[in-house]
C-alpha cells in the first residue's frame, strides 16, 4: 500500500498532526473540517484515516 504521507514537507505533516490531535476533542464540525483537510493533503480515504487514528 502506498504511503500517502510520503513527499509532504515535514512542516505540513507536523501541522496536520497537531491539528488532528487538537480537534479530535472538538465538536463534529471541527473534526469533520480537519479530516477533510487531512484528506486533501494526503489523498487518504476514510478507512485509512480510521486506521491512522486508531494507532495514534
């Protein structure tokens, strides 16, 4: 399986990870926005996102 995070600059990865960590405790709208942003950066589908959150 291709790693969709490959090629993303470290500063963007750090920002995405921090934002995901901060907003997972937010309301449904905030979490949805962050996940959509994550998908835009990585091309990940929902199953991949679920797996990454589960191991984080």
